[in-house]
C-alpha cells in the first residue's frame, strides 16, 4: 500500500503537467506582445534573430512541448518566422 500512493501521486502530477501546454496551444492566430520587448529566436532558447516591441504582433502557429515558447511569423522589426516566449504575449 505504501508504494501505490507515491505512484498515484506521480501519475496525477504528470497528467496535470501534460494538460498545461494544451491550454496554450489553443491560442493560435495573431497575438500582441504585452512585454516592453520580446526576442524572436531561431530555436526555443537559442540565437536571437529579431525583436518585437510592445503592441507588435506575431501570428502564432504552434507551441513547443512545454508551452513556454510560441512559433510563428513575427511582424514589426523582426518580419520573419521564429520563437518568442509565451509569457511575453497578451492573453
């Protein structure tokens, strides 16, 4: 009995963590930047290829598996495809 409880707790935690990106993945389409600036990157967490500033937009197509980064066409100063932090976008 002592071994079953930690296993159930772990399974519940994993299921809850897996559900988090699904909510973010529903928000595709044109989204505004709410942060003062957001770096556009070639890959999540990698080389910066441009910058979006507050109220500029990105047309989001998908999210990485963690839901931390959004991929799409960044307009404004970047004007290219790339990844931005989801936290920098408006809800």
